[in-house]
């Protein structure tokens, strides 16, 4: 923490429809990975804060779950987390997939944003693969529906436009002390990060085979005397057929998931990691209140 008067600190809620690239953008502004990234929609489940530095300004970037039409309890909890992340923010950044443009999901979000007082910034992402002339049409139509204070065009993947966006957001933040040490990049605990890294590998390696019917529960997280970390995680699925998919033939799939997750955790944490994965069938795990707390979501009715 620092108490210098000239320092600035503020909260930016990053919202958008699923798969707009919010997590990739947060990672790009922070300068390293703090949120899991997947081509699958709705992979961010809980509010995760990335902490980015821009000169004397500390940007607290809340990477929220993609906002969509909730049907299950887990969906409702994710959408509630997204809007809670925007409460009292110094700015709400609406991220739009520039390649897809304005669809019903984006326009539904715009309608909700009309009732919010926070300053609103529009960010068209994925401009490197978008139709450039159409982008300007999308931006004009968006600002006709709701006058955003500023509109930016970026590619979180390539970094194009990200430094300018980061500087502009920092300029909007109020004066005040930093909330976190200068070298901290996220408010997530190591235990939560470890679960997210394993979940990301599930998405990468199983693709459509196991869409959203899984969760990671950390049974044990301990530091050994030699400084290495020992982590025991359960991959929760709802049916025996899903367990077989995660295990793979002769356990090959879960070994690959564990190896990739372990390598990434070692790089993130800078120490040796011993990761032990188990697959457990727990029907209706989405109704487990304790699990919601574990993955950082509030229980909703």
C-alpha cells in the first residue's frame, strides 16, 4: 500500500456478452494472465479482479462472467456476479465482439446499461479479424442506442489499441491511495487460481465433450517444507459417462490435463507444484452451496 496524495485508484467493471474477449482484454491490460481464456463462451464464472498499473494509477479491473439469459441456478449466480461487479464502478467498460457486431445479447445489455449511473465506455474487441467498414457502422448504431462517453477499437489478442485504452481508463480514475501492492496482479487466492487453471485445461482439451457439466473443488492446498506446493483437486461431474470422458482411455486424458495444468501453475507461482487430480461423480453439484463459495459465487434462488 502507498499513501502518496497524487496516486489514483479506481474500479473498472468489464462487462459484455459471452465470448466477447473480456478475459483476454483484462489479461492484456494487466500484462500477464490473471483470468482463464477459452474459445468457449461463459468460461468466467466468478468475479475476478485483475490489477493493472498505469503510471501513478492503479486500475482494478473486474472481469465479470458474460451476461446472458440465465436458465440454471449456476447461470443466475454468474449473471448476478456480473452486475454486482459493476456496482459503484468508476467506469463500466462494455466489450463487444467486433467480428460479430451488435446482436440481441449486446442490445439487451445496452438497455440495462441505460438505467445505470456509472460512466460507460464502449470497446470493440477483435478488430484484427473484424470487417473494418462494418465496425464504424456498428459503433454508430451502438452510440445511437446509448451515448457512450468514449468508444475504442482494440485487439486484446494482438495488443493493438490496448495501451491507448489503458491510458484513457487510467485518466478517468479518481485520486486516492492504491488498494494493493504495486506488484500484485490479482485479488484471487493461489487456491482459486489453481482451480481456474485446471478448469481452463478441461475446456481446452475436452471442447464440446464436456460443455459446462464440471467444476473444480480443491480438497487440499499445502506448502511443503521444501517450498513446493501440493494441491489435491476433485473434478466434479454429474454422470458416469462424463467421468469416463475426463479420465480418457487408460487415464490418458486426465494425465494430460494434470501435466498441462501443473506446468502452467509452476510458471505462474515460480515454485514446483505437485498436482493430484481425481474425478468424482456428484449428481446435481450445482445445488451445493459450499461449492458456490469455493468457486467465488453467491448462492441465488
